C-alpha cells in the first residue's frame, strides 16, 4: 500500500532526488497496481549493499520512532539544495539527523524552570541572518541576531558563532560491591589544539546519541563499545550544557552499575571511528585522590566523581 505521485514538475523531482541522495537512494523503475490498473512508476531504493531486511515495515511504528526527527532533519537537508553535492549531503546526513534528534529532545526533555522569567523565550530572539560557514563532524553556525533584554528593550544587533553539535552521553561504570570504577583514556584533539603537552584525557565512557536512539540506549551501547561492559542499571546524574556560550552539545550523564572483578587494564573502541581506548579500573578512593590532586581535567568525570561521592554516603543508594 502506498501513494503514487503524478505530474511532478522537474523542480519537484530534482528536490526529491537530492533528498534521497542523502541516504544513497536512487529512483528505479517498477510496476505498481492501482485502481486504474498496472502502471509504470519510479521508487527510491537503497544500493545493493544496503538492502532492507525482511522485517515488516509499519508506518505508525516508523512515525513514532523516526517521523519527528526525519521531518526536522529535512529542513536542514533542503536548505542545502544547490549548495552541496549529493556525495557531500550523504556524508553530512548522519550528523544532520543527530542534530535534528537533539532539537526534539531539547523541547521534549525540558524541565519546568522555577527561576525562569516569563517573556524570555526562544521567540524573544530575532535572527536577522543565519550562515553555516563550515560543516563536517560538527557544524559552525554564525548568526546576526537581537534578543529581548531584562529591561524589556531589544538588544542591538550582534554577531554570534557557535559549534552546532549533537547530544551525547557520559557513563561512569561503578561496582558498588567492590567500590570500583572504570575510566577510559584516549587522545583528544581539543586538548591538543590548546597546546597541552599531554593531549590524552581520563574520562567516563562517552559518545553521541545516534539517530533513533534514546540517551539510555546510547549509554549502554557506548559502554559495550568502549569498555566491553554490560551495565545492570543506569543512574542518572543530570543533563547539562558543558559549554553553553558557544557549543550546542548537551550531555546526559549517568553512573552505570556493573560488576568490576579483579581485571587488568584493557583496550576498546571502534576501529572505523579511529578510537584507540585504554581502560583503567581503580578503587573509588584512588579516583577521588586523582580529583584532589587536580589530575582530572574532564568536567563530566569531575561531575560524576562528586555525585558518586555524595551517593555513596546514602544508605541503600545502590540497592
């Protein structure tokens, strides 16, 4: 069952071709049965290496899981028509969909803010001109805008730029029986870019939330990929902007309860993502000593350490 579109203009067909090229889909000839009989048509299909599985497809299920994100992503995709090639669009598509999912969560997961002042909403920001001078793993967004001031007047026109990134998760694996944690160590380009003589970082497990995933799904997947661990329970620490002045990234941070028996340091990560990860298992007191000596320079890890320090003192916190 489907919908046959007739009498499409060349412009409409070109727009459809461009959108579908982001998934590597191409229009192929088929015959379809309609009320008027069998007729030729074109249908967009993936390449041979990406043929769909045998599971039955259900529109209602797809709408519930993918519809909102897909519609949000389509706005950015179609803004690129005539500006990037089909190949470039396909390269960008995953991150476009990641950012679209982030935008939906920004609305759906927003808590009621007791401190929030009425009349200071997103609609009180006026974008005069928007540009995207760079897009690769993340995008750079540059806006000329004004916004409502606290005194009720409108601000002067200003220029702001920021890194447009997707939502991500952090997970500190913790064994409450043995009072141990697992940390990961890896090279970080941002640290290198600053000029730091040691551009490796000690961190919790971390990674972006892929299209169609929940934060909890991403947390469990990343812990398997980076540390080879299956988590028992996820305890949410909080959700936060690590650098809100110029980075759109939003983090969902967790402590993941698991078993950490006597084990040597290990390795992990996905080769296709150029991840080279070393894992460290240590007692919580050793972790706290690292924090006290200033040897932890990763803010989500510091947040996790202090949250866990508080929770360890509460009876039955991990029961």
